[in-house]
């Protein structure tokens, strides 16, 4: 029974052996088939084999594969495999059998022979021992399939490589169909071109990482999208079938992070090439949310006189040289393109004047298709610009008459003005707009023009377009035109806008001239001011602040002004009485209360004049004059202070008198010079002239100080402490000596000396006698100045110290106040 099992195992092994032989033969034949297919494909694709060679290849292909089938399958399968061969193979795979299995098979066959004469018992014992060893046989070690597996690796690898080619190269199925028809059906189906030349048209700017719809207008039954993404790594052209609608194809482009090239194909018709640029910019007028293109797209429209810059891109095999063919007039041209590397070429046409057609050739792309048509049209231009101004109402300026507009295009107007702009084009327009480029692009929106005339008196014309611009700031603007023929103005007219600012008012405090004023609580101050504005003053006021308190305001009424409000220039006068100004009481803690009090010793007032213009445009505004500081003193204290100032004037005048005497003595020496005057001496005359100018300046300063003292006395009405006639005499005398006419120039006796010395300096070299006469005249005037200064000093020396006098008067006044009630009681008793 065991040997019967062995017989069954041997039979099964025989079948497996034949199957293994058949599989190995098939793998060899399949490997040869793949190699021959790849070889014939490559040879035919790159060499474009003629029909005769393909017939030879086809016959050789059939004969070779027939021979391979016979060699690797039929002959090996016809070789017989005996039971003993298989048993020997079993024993070879299981060495422990030691030929017992083959011996048992032979004894089994012998004992069935009647003529067998050897010992049957021994033979049966061998068979029994073989039966015992059957369970220990490892049947899996008998057949070695590793050889078949190894032989299958190469065909499978080639098969996987073919599958990858079909996955990564979408056109491989189409190429395989062509190869089959050419190699096995012996048809003359042409191979597709290896080089495709495309005209690279405009770039499309799209948001990055967003899917963008692509809409194609075409009349073809089918259309495919071919695209290549310029991502790092391997770049492969991919095909996508477009969804067809009513003469419209559409699809969703993938979300992009890198640029992408694409073109359209329908059968043998190709579109131009396009490039998509993904951008992270959120705000960009050129950003597209949808791409719409026509197919085919072989018409190019350009403006007359414009240049055409062609950029060409190749797909597939890059030719060394590519050409452009075109007919211009009656002459045909075929010129090489400029190679820019990496499959890019370019060609430029300058100053286009008439229509023509052109095609591109390179490599095996020589069919002169597609044929591009270039249409030359008249571009739109701005022939003239007219501007009318409508000024803000508060300016009271008249608007520009409609019959006399400003025709330069540049706008210069007050901020807040409405400018009516009219442009005239050379041809009818589809659209016109005013664009503000540069820094104002993000601030000022585009203004679209219309053909609606702002006034019936203006002539109507299809070439006239109007817009209104509110002038608010300086800017530049240009007129972008789009004609009905689809062309844009490639060189739009540009102009500027100059927004004139409504200037703030100018306010000047004419009187008092000095910033530091001394007053007593009962004094009064006459404030004189002058305000001016480019369009008018609407308000004037006195603003003052006492000590650390808040600013308060006294409006100037119409009666305080020389003209009505709204005029461009207003002069005002206001008598500020210190007794009417109330301060807030301050607690010992420093807190300011709302309780009012009269001004007193130690108070300080800051005062200025406020002016506001009549602007309603948000510009112009208000302005304040310089502040003056008013210090409040008691009457006696102020008198003593002014007395000290007069003493200082006396000291300064004594110094000036001594200086004048010194300069007079120096100048007088020239009168005694008998020899020729040297250059150094002449230079001294010029130096003395400058010294006299310094004396004029010093005397003027003392005259102004004296005038301020008189002004202070007058405004505080304390002439009872001073002699009016004496002070006015001093003031007039100082002014006769020197007073300032304008900055750096003086008049009076001292200024006359300056002029005489300058004349002497110019004449003394050539006319010594006349020069000395002039010097003598100057010395005489200097003597007179010294006399006048000494008189003033004498008057000031006679001045009393009024401090004690005032104190005595105040004590008498206090005693009088105390006595008044007592006198009243006595009168009542009587």
C-alpha cells in the first residue's frame, strides 16, 4: 500500500515537473517577447522604419518566437521522465534513504515476475523497510522552484517598468497603438512629432494653493488639457480630458504652489502655450479667480506702431535652431529665432504697421501650423484734456466758466475743489478711467469716465468722456483708454494734481511788543492784533491763563475789529482791564477752587490771541500768536521796579558816553596828522565807523527800554510816582541820537556820524583835506552826542528813590481809612 502511495506521489511529481518546465519556457519566451517589442518600438520610433524593414522585422519576429516556443517549450516537454528518475531525485533530496527506495521499487517489480528465483523474504524485507521510511521523506525538497522564480524576476521587472511608463507618460497608450498598427498590421500610421513648438502667450496670475476653474470656448467635439507643473523633482506632462458643455469645455486646475505650463489639444489641433503663476499676494488687480480662453487662439491684435515680442517654448526634443516664417508685403521671410536656452526662443517685431501672418518651425515640426494672424489696429490716445474748477463755497471763488476751461491737463487747485475733467479720444472708446499710480494707488480709487455732459452748454460728441475728481492731496493721474476695437492706450497720457493747502491764519500781536509785561491789579492793557488768511477769518479771541489754572477765552466782538468777520485781513483792538479779570482761589494744599478773587501781587498771566479761518474742508484751521507773560505787582513794588530799571538805563548811558568820548578822541587825532595818511590809519576810520554803529545800537536799546518804562507807567496810571515831562524829554533826546529804522540800520545823530565816517574813509586817501573836513564834522556831532547824554544822565541822577515815599503814602492812606469811620461817628453825634 505504501509503494502504491509512492507511485501516486511520483505521478504527481511528474506533473509538477512538466508544469515547471512549461512555466520556465514561457518566461523565457515572454522575456524575449518583451525585449523584441521594446527593441522594435525604439527602432521604429527613433528611425521611422520603412515598410520593407518592418515586414522583415515582422517575419523575423514570428520565426524567432516560433523557434523559441519549440526550443523552450515543445522539446523539453516531450522528453520522457521515468519513475526511476523521479525516485532517484527523491533519494537525492533525502540522503538517509541510501538507495532503499529505488531497491524497493525494483524488488516490487521482480517479485511480481514468476520467474524470479531470488529470496522473496529478503525482497519483502527491503520493501517493508522502504514502507517504514516513507513517512520520513521530505517531499518539499524534491522540486527546486528557485530557478523558475529567479527567471521570472527579469520579465516581471520589465513588465513593471512598462507599467510605470504608462502611468507617468499618458501618451504611451497612443504610441503603443501606433506601434502595433505599424509593426503587426504593417500600416503606414505616422509617428507623432518629437518636437512641438508653441507660442507662449500671456501669464495668468492666480492665488496660490487654490483650485481655479478653466473655461475654454471651442467648437471641437473633444478637447484635452496638457499641463506641466514646475515642481522640484521629475516633471512630467499630464493629460486631462475636459468636460464638454455647450461649445464650452471646463475643468478645475489643481491647487498650485509652483508655476504651471498648459496647452489644449483636440486631435491634431493645438493651442498656444500658457503659463500660470501662483501668488501669495491677496490684493492684486491682475489676480484671476477664473481663467477663460478661446480655442483655437491664433489671432493676435496689436496697436499700430507698437512692437511685438514673441516668446516661444518647445515641448519634446529641443531643436538647435528654430525658425519663424512670415510674409510681409510681397516678400517671404524665414529667419532663425533667438535661442535663450532650456527650450525657449524669442523673436521681436518693432513698429508694426500692417497685418501679416507667421508660423513657427523647428526639429520635425515643419508643417507651418498653426498659422498665426497678426491684426494691426489703430490704438486709442488722448487728444486733449479740459478741466473746470468748482471751488469750495467758503472761498467765494467763482467756478471756471464752461466756455474757457483749463486745457493743460495738470490740476492745480485748492484742496476740497471739485475738478471736472473732460478727455477727448481719437477713436470711439468702450471704456475710459482715471488711474492714480504710485503711492496713491492704494488710497485713491480708479474713476470711470462717462459720456454724460455735466452741463447742457457743452458740445456733445462720442469722443468726449467726463469725470469728477475731488482734490484732496498731491497725486499723479493717467487716462487709461480701452477702444471699441479692444486695444488699450499703451502710452496713456499722464498729468499731476497739485492740491493747494488752505493756509492756517497768520496772527500777529502788534501791541504790546515785549513779551514780559509788568502790571498792577488796577492797570489796563491795550491789545492790538492783526490777523490774515488766504480766504477769510471767522473768529478772533483772547486766550489767557492765570498761574496754573485752565485757559479761558474772551471772544473779540465785531466792535473790536476794523472790518466784519469773513474778510481776509482784520485788525483788532481790545482794552484788557486787570480789574475785570478774576482768578480762582487756591487752598493752602495747592488745590484750585471755583471761588473767584481779584488779581493780586504774585499772579502771573499768560496771554495770546487766537484766530480761526472760515474753512469748511477740514484744512486751514486756527493759529495762535506768541504768548506774552504779565506779572502782577503792587503799585509801590512796581514803582520801585521801574525806578531800578531807570537806574540801569543811567548806568548804561554813562558807559555809552565814555565809549563815545573815547572814539571821539581817537577820531580827533586824524585832524592833527600833517603827513600822508597811511593805509593802516585809513582802516582805523572804517573801524571807528563800525564802532559808531555799535553805539547807535546801544543807544537804541536804552531808548526802547525807556519807552517800555513809559508804556508801563501809562498802562498802570502811576504817573503820580514819576515825572511825565522829564521821562518824555529823556525819551525824545535818546531818539534824536539814535533810533532803529529797520534791522541793522539806524537814524539820528549817531547814524549821521556813521555816514560821514564812511564818506571820509572813501575820500581821505585821494582828497585828504576834504576827508579831514568830514572827520571834523563827525567829531563835532560826537561832542553834541556826549553833551546830550550827559544831560540825560543829569536828569536821571536827580531822580528820587520813590520806595520810601510810596510807603509813607500807603501808611497815610491806611490811617485815613481808619479815621474815616471815627469821623463819621462824630458827625452822626452832632
